[in-house]
């Protein structure tokens, strides 16, 4: 039973990783004017993912030093998610 719960949690971690990467890429596409923010689909996806990740990234941003235009908080969150995933995989064995 506990292995099933750990597997489900690992799937959630992997899904969060993918969604964070998608959010970051769409943000870059907006920043470099590859995709217009007036594109309703891209804006809706970016907005939904922003609402999902902002509560998690805000405390990370408060702890990290201000680096100007580059936001490293998504990368820190990805590393934290991967660390949790590796710890859980080790616990399963």
C-alpha cells in the first residue's frame, strides 16, 4: 500500500516538473516576442500555471538574493522537487 502512495506522489512530482518547464518556456516565448500575449490559448495556459506555481515560488524568491531580470526560483523549485523524488525513490528500495 505504501509503495502505491509513493508511486502516486512520484507521478505528481514528475507532472509538476513538466508543468513548471512548460510555464517557464511559455514565459520565455512571451518575453522574446515569439508568441504574443494576445494569443488566448498561450495566455490562458501561462496564467493558469502562474496561479498554480506562484504561491510556491514566492517564499523561494523571498529567500534568494535579487538577481535582477533573471528569476532563478523555478530552477530552485525544480531542484527541490527532484531531490524529493530521489529521496522517495531511495525510500521505496
